[in-house]
């Protein structure tokens, strides 16, 4: 696991939005953050959605599993 991934999981102990995650990592686009950080962690089960039935919701937040 990369240091950024560990840092992200620690940051997401409290539910965080896509925008909060992007700003925390210092990356300019949400798309990049979702593709390279959030999606792999969701697939591995280390990160969970707060509203799994509404994956595209603008109110979606992510929390460490």
C-alpha cells in the first residue's frame, strides 16, 4: 500500500466527500482522485461508501472500513 493510500484511509476515518479527498491529497481533479485512489480502495474493501445504493449522488461520502 502506498503512503498516500494510508494517509487517505486515515483521513477518511470520518466520512469525507470527493471534494474533501481531492483537496486533502492536493490533486486538481476529482476524476483523477476517483480513478487512482478511491476506486482501488473501494474495490479492495478498505474504503466504503456512506450511501452504497446511490453511487453517483453528490452527497456521497467515503469512510474507512
